[in-house]
């Protein structure tokens, strides 16, 4: 019940800014539209592999909408700000585990972004580009599970980034480095199989493909649910890392400037 309350509070807090967030939606939709137009132009002279022009438009539409679920999360889950203000000391003293506390709160943020950002953007693309939705229920189910796993992995990655602020006065560069790697190695804009072979193999050694590429491939019907095992494995690994880092924090809390 506590975690549900934390998530619902985060969801309700965002409701106060729905008007401002519409600007984000328009900007995100415009970027996705430009990306799609680029592939339409490229597709005039190239076959674009197994995707084809319409397939690449669907690919771009889905990844652009999914960014609000697995990409645009709270920087460091708010830990850097807590460190600067000294709030982190109180957060660690709470009777609830720091990791689960921040995870629950971020799920509320993701739920809001899914309802008010991802869905409207994808519906807009569906109308503009006449996109076809999956006809099989299992495809939607597996894609939903893949997106949920992607969101959780992104939460864990942001938690790890946030934890680094305990030892450095500036961790925002890690946030932007993570975002850049996600654009390249998660299959945003360019499918992983079109990357140089060495870079594709390197990407699959990381959790990045499971943030965007895997959910998109499943949604478009190019993959079945077998890749979800990879998502599950990385979720377990990242959870263990986050729990281990939390134990380190409890032994040494360093508040910058306080």
C-alpha cells in the first residue's frame, strides 16, 4: 500500500502540469515526424531491409513514443538534488528502503508519461502515417511486458547514476552520456543490425537493446517473446547492483557542501 501511495502521489503531482507537458508532446512528435520523413526519403532509393518504408515509419513512431517510458526519466531519480540539499541523510533513515522508495515514486512518473505522452504521440502518428496496430493479442502482451522491463531497467540505470553523486559534485554528465549511449546502442532511429558488426555485438553485451530495440521488434512482429528472458536477466542483475550500492551508501554518506 505504501508503494502504491508513493506512485499515485507522483502521478497526481504531474497532473498539475498537463498544459506545459503538451509542449513536450508537440516537440517530441515533431522530432519523430522529421525522423520518419528522413526514412521516407532514404526509402525512395533503398529497400530498407526487412522493414521497408512503412516498417521504418512504424519503427520510428514506436521508439519515439517509447522514449517517455524508458528514456526520459527523472535524472538520477532525484538523488543528486537530495545530496546537494542534505535530504539524502533523512531518506536513508526512513523505515522504507531507499531503492524501493525511489522505484515506486518513479513508476508513478512513468505511468503519467505513458498516459499523457506516449499514447497521445503514438495515436497522432497512427493517424498521420496510417500505422497498423498488431492484430495478435500476444504481440501486444509481449510488447507491454518488454516495455515494463525497459522502464524498470531505465529506473535502475538512473538510480546507479544518482548514487554516483555521493562521491562527486557533478553527475549530470553521466546522465547525458547514458542518454547518448541509449540513442546509439538501444536502436533508437537506427536498428541495431544496421550498425557495424563490432558495435552491434558490444550493444548486446549491455542492457541498452532491451530499452527500445527489443520492445519495438516485438511490437512490429519481427520477434517473439523469447527475448524477454534477456530483459528478465538484466532486471535481476541491475536490481542486485542497485541493492549492493545502497548498502555502500548506508555505510558511508557524504553530503556535498553540508
